[in-house]
C-alpha cells in the first residue's frame, strides 16, 4: 500500500506540527503536578492515606481505560476531533482540581484530566502517521522527548508555585497549556473544512489478538510499563534498604533514571525503521533492565550508579514500541486500533507492577524476590524480540472481513 502524499509544510503541516508538540507537552502534567504539593493540598482538603493511594493509582488505571475508549472516540469524531476532545477534558480537569472544595471534586477533576491524557496518548501516534508519514521516526523522537519534559517541568515548578501563589494556582495554571494546544488543532479543522479536505474517521480494525505482531508489541509495551512503574514506585526504598542510600541520594538516583532515558528517546525512533532486525534493539532494552536488577541483587552498594543507569536505559523499549505501532501497521485505522490495544493492556498491567512488587516485599521481608520478579518480567520480552525480528504488518495477519451480503426481501 502506497503512503499518502506528504503535505507541504505551508499547506497545513505547520499547524499540525505545532499541535503535536503542544499536545505532547500536556500529556504528563496531570500525572506529575499533584504529588509534589500534596502536603499543601491536605492543609485545606483533608485527604486520608487511602485517598492518597487512590490518587496515586488513578493514572495507570485511567490511561488503561482510555486505551480502549480512544479508538471509538476516533471513529466517532475523527483523529483531529478526538485530540480536541482530549485537550478539552484536560483543561476542564485541571480547572476542576484547582477549584475543588473537597476530596470528591478533586478526585473527579483528576479522573477527567487523566481521561483526556489517556485519549491523547493513544491518538498521538496515528496523528503523527497521518500528517507526517514521511517523518514518523523524527516526529516520534521529538514528541517522546517533549513528553519527558512534560513530566519534569510541572514536577519542578509545582512546589515553588504553590509556595508563592498557592496550590490552587499551581494545579490550575496547566489548563493554559492545554488551551494553547487547542489553537493549532482548531486551525487544522477549520482549514480542512474550508478546503473540503476533512479526514474521514479511521476504519475499525477488530480482533487484534489474532495478529502475532500486535500481540508482540503489546507484550513488549507491557513488560516495559511494569518495570518502569515499579521503578518509579519502589526504587528509592530499594536503594535505601540494599544500598544504604539516603532519601536525598535515592531521589537523585530516581531522577537519573529519567534523564538517562532521554538519549534513548531520541535515538530509538530513528533506529527502528533502519535496522533490518529490530529485535536487537529490543534485546538491548531487556539486557539493560536485567543487568541493572541483577546488579542491585549482587553488588548494590558498590556500583549503585551503574545499576541505576542500566535500569533507566531499559526504558528505551518505550519509544521503540511507539514507533513500532506506526511502522507495523498499514492504515490509520490499524494504527489507532493497535495504539489503543497495546497501551490499554500495557497500562493496566503497569498498574499491577508496583502492587505485585510491594506484596512480594511484604511476603518475603526483603527485595530479593521482588527484583527476581522484575528480572523475569523483563526476560519475557525475549519472545517479542524474536517474533518482531521478522517484518510483519498487523493488518496482513488478521482474517479479512467478508463483505456483507444483502439478501433480497
């Protein structure tokens, strides 16, 4: 199937490019901004420890649910309309949280903002494919890095803003960025309607579990998400117990895992379409996770920074999977369906990762069993590394739907 003819930059792609960049910058704000100022919020709004736990588990749950809802949104509203809906939900969610009089409204605002985040997560890869079929790898690298910035900037500014102006302003200010991201997409939609070039909703691509490529990408995405969420939740405590790190040192090392992922986010999308066997790149991510966890088991106190760098480097699997969603599908409908399926499953399992690690720690009284669990999860990615070594497209592996026959009355 031939790729669609690239649009000139001056005929619509400039607005789409700006829209992609701004959407990427909104995709982690609702997740990152609340935890640094939770103490300030609790001064005005009583929140129990259970309530804090609920707020902490909402992101992966909402991202998972949105993974399955977003393809239907795209079929109903189109890709551009779906992105606009996602940004409206984020805007409303930020503002509801900022003006929340109590915990229930704060929770509702979080659900709305994270639902928008999840829809944006799923629709951004097919949006890139639609407007930049000739630059999928480059645009994926750009937006993955900006998503990383979207995590760091709100986390860094939340506490200072809360201290100077108040926690409500610190929560609500991020509505401005989602409103700003709306502008280029409204321009795109208006321009398409004026030129009769409005995109049709993507076709439905069902029964993805029958595609080996779709299942392989989903498994790789899921193992990466489990390992990454477990690191975010437990690495500081693991380092404190097995390596003797102070809370400050452990916090810095956790930040290092995020920083070391940035080079991979830039390089991986450019390598995926150029490698004859993408399995080797997936294997590199597996090896990084496994060696990092093994190091924390065998010599945690001697080369702590090395093990943390290796664990952080394993997150190269995330951008690899995002690119594979585009390069292993032939149609916009296939990209939307695979993005929703893979991310929905991956974030659902990712939510269980920290829980399983915590339960294994409570049962065993140490970190040996939890670390072996993470090693085993990482090694499961060997299966998709092997199956994805052979180029295959999701649509080619699905049974063709037979045309509906209308019987005479």
